[in-house]
């Protein structure tokens, strides 16, 4: 389940002040609230805005919300508690409000009205987030795609430059995959690629990132030096031996490693790892080689 902590702060002037609201006879400006809720396509920001609005007009200290596969939280969770449900396009949103005081009948009606305003902008934001994520991932292997790899490596190099951290990449491809694909068909080939994607996901650390950059070619961005990358390579090669489908059809992989050098471009780093990969193939495949230049 995806979760988001809405942490946007707001001034005391925006908090619930019943005396001020009573003296000014202030009612919520629904048009303005709707506009505010639609200003962002970040689900957490939308929910933080919703919390701000609810906390301004009602004695609400905090809100928890479950919607589809998402969970959001805002404010503090103490005092009285009430639960509400909203249904939108077949999905039920469950809200839990923490109150500093019981709601009067007029306030309960106001809550019913205001909470309906968040569903559509929050739905829009979550849909946009999911589409953005889909644009970054390969649908077959669930790994990052080529575009995401390029952007991630740029960011990793920038971070390593700033903090002087070690960074390496591992390039992998499946040995004789074209022959395997031609003999057994593309559907079988897709199954092998999906299996290999899952294997990579299980093999990398939380700090590493795996990508399918084309065909049967994969890249792992390793937050570490050559030694860390070599450990990953050994882990992958060991895991390949434990899959019946891979053993039966002799599915193997070759791997090439290169460690980033200060002021080196992403293209240069990739080229060095690619040359190391071809040395691994020349050495008989099913092994790894590292660029030591």
C-alpha cells in the first residue's frame, strides 16, 4: 500500500478559531477550496490542503484516509474520533477524523459537504502519479525502463560528485537469448525476461536500482565500489542456478562492471561496463568481468 504523510504546515491564523468565525460570519468559499485542491497533482499535497481546509473551519486535529491502495495522514491523532465513508468510481474512501471537540449538527453537515470536495482532485492526483510511474517502468519485468535509467544515473552521478560516494554500474544480458526466442517463441522469451526481472529485483540491495534498457539488456546502478558490484554479480549468477526453467533451457547471463570516475560522463561509464561485458562473453559467458582502467 502506498502511503503519504501530509506535512504541510500552516499558520495559527489558518487554524480553527470559532470566535473569529462567529464574529465574521465566515462560511467556506467552496469555489476557492475546489481551486486550491486542484492546484497540485501530488496526492500528499492535495491531502495536506484538504487537512488545512478542514482544520480551519472545523475542530479537527488530524485526518487519516484510506483510498484504493493509498493511505494518507495529516495532523495529530488524539482526542475524539469519528469515521466517515465516501464512494467514488467504485472505490470506497474511509476517513477517520480526530476532533478537539464534538461536532454540532451544523458542523457535521459542513463536514459532509467539505469532505466530498477532496475525492475528485485526490483521484486525479493518484491517477497522474500512477501514469507517471508507468511511464518510467517496463511493463514486462516491472524494472525501470531506459528513460528512467538515464535520469537515475544522472542523479546518482550528481550525488556521488557532491558527496564523493562510490558508484558503479553492472550491465547484464542473457546469453544466446535470440536463439532461445527463435526456437521457443516470443511468449516463452517474454516469460524468461519476466523471470530474470524478478531475479534481479530479489538480488539487488535497497540502495541499488535495476533497469531493462532494451531487449535482453539490463543495467543495475550500484551505490558502491567494484567490490560491491562484484558481490551483486556473484549473487545473480548463483540465483540463476536455482531456477528450473533457466536450468532446463540453459538460460545464462554475462555481466560487465565499471566504477564511476570523478568527472566521468554517464556515456563513458556505460561504454567501459559494456566493454567489460564483452570480455565476459569472450571468456566463455556465464561470468562477470570488471573494467580496471
